[in-house]
């Protein structure tokens, strides 16, 4: 198989949907020798902030000379983004060879009449096969959905568990109250292993505190940490935190300060347990250079072009707060694309706080919400909008009107902003040759 064949077969497992439960993964990983049992792991769950916290922790560990694996989802531009080792994505060749090993195990499952794994379970297994080949010191492992029944939860003895936040998302699977959602997320807590929680909602905090107590876990409350001297800039945010001094971030938003504090409490706990030896100057350097693509990412400044994968109410609220604070009175174009299985009404209400012209687009995903339908629902709130069609049509529409705006914001789904980022990052080389030459003025400068 070549790389394209491999991706087609992996994506073919989408037909099995998203199903929580560890039965399939237990069998699959057993056939593969249970490599997850031999990798020191930082296990990260939460509604929002998982990717950023994982990135911060991984960069701090790498900056201290450790060899670090990073497993996140979903990807923005390339499938290989999901699996990293030592700061580099898995190569196409390694993805093919590791996938073939996992496919063989899956074929064995099917021959034995067992249920097929899902796509996420398959990819998680591929990641573990890859990491098991590497001289890995730590794996920073992001939960896919929930926690208790997520395929990453085969980790028996993590170094530390992390819950970044609890808010309403995937309610049809995780439950319709914060207590139920927190119970699912806290399913990653393991007996006697510490947990860092940045959760603020009291009903969710109580659930995590109780489960941590029941399992003998040291509970570290990152949400109670006091930060002072907050500095806000489009170049990054800064703050002072006890034990770490002045921290400068390359990412923006008050929610990124919360994510950063969570990550710092994780590495502090690892340091206090003797697992790592922290150098504070090294920590500060790592925090200032860490970047997570698609999280309030500024691609250009004339006009400002910003992408953000806000796909639930809490994420949208955080994004809106940043836009309102940093761009008051600016001419704003909001390009919005959502998946049909999201709480569309809540997202529309959150984004409705912005005084913006609105274009609706369709993300590159089978679960996309039709642009016309999204536009119809927006108009029902009293706001006007234009339905562009798919993501590519939206980009062409924006090209024709971009000079009218100071800020152009693409958001609502990672499957929208991933395509936007890919196209703008490569400009005419990736299909903009037929557009006006001045379009190059707002192409991302790498």
C-alpha cells in the first residue's frame, strides 16, 4: 500500500461511526502487544483546551531534552499532524508501515467474528505502534471524546491525568448535564495517580473531586491558581504566576492563560514527584514559543485574517471576547461554517454578539451543515448573512470583498479552518492562480 491507499483504508472505517467503549480497543491492542503499557503518559481530557495544554506540556518536556510523543485530534491540513515525535509529524512512510501492522490485527479481529474498531480506535492504535518504535521518554496523549470510554483510556497507569475544562458538547453521547459530562471526563482518573483540573464550574468540580478522592488521586486545582499582571497583546499574552515568575505566551486569549496555568501545574507536579527536573528559564522559553495551529491564529495583518476552531458555545464565547477586546469598532467579516450535529442555535447566539457581516460556508466534512440552512437560521435572529456554499466558494467570495474589512474571521469548525489554512498558507501554488494577483498580499508568510 502507498500513502494514499493507506489513508483511504483508514477513512473507510468512518462507516463504523464513533462508538465509545473499550472492548474493541482492548482486543486490538492485545493483538499488538499492548505497547501503551510501556510508555510514560500524560493523559489529557476536557471539553476545550486539550490541544493547547498538550502542546504546552509537550514543548516544555522537549525543551528540557526529553524525547516526546504527541497524539492529538483532529488534524487541520495533513493527517500526519495527529502523530508527532520529537516535534516532527509521522512520515508518510512510517504511517504506511505502522498502519499495515494494525490492519493485519484488524483483519484477525474480523476473521474471528469480532466487531470492527472505529476510525479513531484504528488511528490510536497506529499511533501506539509508531511510538513503540521510538526512543520515547514521554507521551502526551489527548483524549478524543469524553474519557471513560475513549480509546485512549487503555492507559492503565498514567504519570498524571488532566482535565482542562468542562462545558456542553457532544451531549448526545456524554450526557445533558455538567455532572454527567464531568463523570465521563473523569473516567480517565486512575488509582493513586495525580490529577490536574482546570475546571471552574462548581457542579463539575464536585464530581471530579469526589472521583479523585474515591480513587486515591491527589487533586491539583489549577483553576484556583492566582495570576497577576496580565498583559494582553495580539503578539501574545503575559502573566505572572507563583513558582514560575513571568510567563509570556505566543498564543492569545484569556483562555490561553488558563490553559497555560493548567500545563504549568502539570509539569510542576511531575517535577515535585521527581519525574523531571525543571529549569524555570527553559519553561518560560518553551511557553513563549509554543503554538497550536488553528487556535486564534493570526494568518495576516492587512487585513487581519484570523482562524479559530471554535465549535461549541464555550469556545465561541472565548473567541468573541478576544475579538471584542482587540478589535473594537473595526469592520469585521465573519465566515462561519458548522457541523450539523452541533448546538447550532447556541453558537449562532454566541457569535451574534459580534457586529459583523456574515458569510456562511460548508466545512469539508460529511456532517457539514448546509450553508443555506445555517444562513436561514442566522436570519431568524434578525441578522443578515450571505450563503457562499462550500469552503472554497466562501474563499472566492471573500477575495472579492476583502478590501471592505479590517478583520476577516473564519470559525465554527476545525474542518472549515483547516481547509482555509491549507489554501492560504500555499497561495497560488494551491489553486489561487486564477485569482487577482494582489491576493498574494494576504497569503500567510511562513
